C-alpha cells in the first residue's frame, strides 16, 4: 500500500491572508471605541434578519450572542433549517462552507476567512483524489472537517456526533474509506467492529492531549471522570470514562448530576456551556503537550467580537463556491442529514 505523508505546513486554501489582514485592520481602526459592540451586533442581526450560528469552541461572549450554539452536526442542521436572510457563522471555514452548500442563495459570512482547520487544510482534494484511486468500490465517508472540494469526492459526510451511527447503517460487507481524521476513524472502527482505510490526518488541538500528563492529572483528581473528544489519540481515549462530540460531552455532564468533577479533553471553549449547565461541578482541563493548562483552537479563536461586528456591518467576508463543486458536495451532506434525522437536536439559546 502506498504511504502518504501529510504536509507539515498547513495552508488555508480560503485565505488570501495578507490582503484580508490589511483590510481587517483598516476596518477595525474604524470602530468607535465607545461603541457597545454586543448591542450593535444584536441590532445589526435584527436589521439584516441574520442568524448567528456559533460553535462551542468560540469565545464565550460570541456564544452568548448566538441564536444557535452547537457542535458541527447541530449547526449544520440549524443551517439547513434557517429562514434568515443572512447566515453569520462563528466557527471555522469548513463549517461556513457547509452552511453555504445548504444555502446557495443566502450570503454566508465568516468573520475571519483565515479560520481554517488542520484536518481540512492537510487533506487537499487533489492528493485525496489520488489516494482514493487505491480503493475502488469503497464507500467514501468523510468527516465534515474537510473542504467542499473533498466533500465533493465523498459518498457520505459524518460528524463526531453521528459517525458511529452512520457507519453502522451501511451493509456489513461494504468496504469503507474514512478521512481525514485517523483518530476519529480508529475510534469509529472500535465502536463498529468495521475495518476502514484511514487517511492519516489529525487535529492539531486534540492531538496535543497526552496520556502521560492525563494519567498524572487523574492521579491528582481520583474523584474526577475523564470525558474526551474522539479526535484525541487512542492512548488518551483509553483513559476516558466517556467519549463523544462536544454536544455529547455537554449532555453527559448534564446527565450525571451525581458526578461533581470532570477532566475535559477537548477545546476549552466548551467549558462555558458546561459551567452554565453544571454550576455545582468542577471542570479541569486535560493538559496539552505544549505545557499550557488548556487547549485552544488557534483557528476558531481568529473570530473575535470586533470581526463579528465588522462582518455584520459590512456584509463580508463571504463564503463563495463554484456551483459544480457545491452541487457535488451537497449530495453527501444531504445524505448525512437524512441518515441522522433522529440525532442531536440543535441546542437553542437558553435551552
Ligand atoms: P464536533 O463539533 O463534532 O464536536 O467537532 C469538534 C471540532 O473539532 C470541530 O472542529
Ligand atoms: Fe480543526 Fe481541531 Fe480546530 Fe476543530 S479544533 S477546527 S478539528 S483544528
């Protein structure tokens, strides 16, 4: 079998970084420092009939302004259902792209186009198409953390919420290719007993969690349960009491009132909703390799309140996509939505 090395220098194909940065800093200078940004964002949202979708990894002030806060699946479901005139996506590029795939006639805005994803950036469509040639007759399942061009090469899209469930729905003798997250893929293999061909991608945030440091932490907190996202490596997942998507982790915390302490192995942004749901519980971040106390996604954190205000005010940056790619990507995204109808209701603000 051909071996593949994933490029070490991620490049965001959506980014025309320098031009965008210059434009952003020029527009940021135009913000009156006395402006109440939160009030202005709410006003602009109403004025433009815009819906604000935010992932759990956004900073808490953005989550608090959002109409829907959710994981990747819940936000896709919200995007599929919205009747707003404009979608503002506070998440990363592939998420906003998915919203655009589902809403070709609406402007989909992303506060910072450089908000990419290591999984999507390290799975370029041309390399992926080449790799797939080794697997004729396989069903191509792709994690939603991939570009529209990679989605267009897929049969079904999955998220961490529905991957196990969707793979279980396929005939047992159907061979499967899974990309681009090898850790999620391995976890799905374990849960379903299905062997799959895995693209060797990884999330730079979740791969930083370290089983040795986690073991030290669990020894220091013997009364804590470890909850982890399936993008973590296998050795970390083996130490977890519960594994699930960000929404599943939140639901687990809500559903276990007897448990008062949790060690959380995912991006720190989710703690905002966990603390809100369980003010009585203690949350300890699983330590990443870097020596920091918690893990933050550098791409997600490119979105700020200022950039959110600017994109609502000025109506850009906007996601653009060519129609043939969109149409090819729509099929597997729609298939995912159809195959996960009974899963993960959208968390409405205030739920
Ligand atoms: P979920 O939203 O499916 O939990 O995935 C987490 C993530 O890393 C999103 O980029
Ligand atoms: Fe991508 Fe990882 Fe950031 Fe999620 S947390 S957007 S998978 S880099």
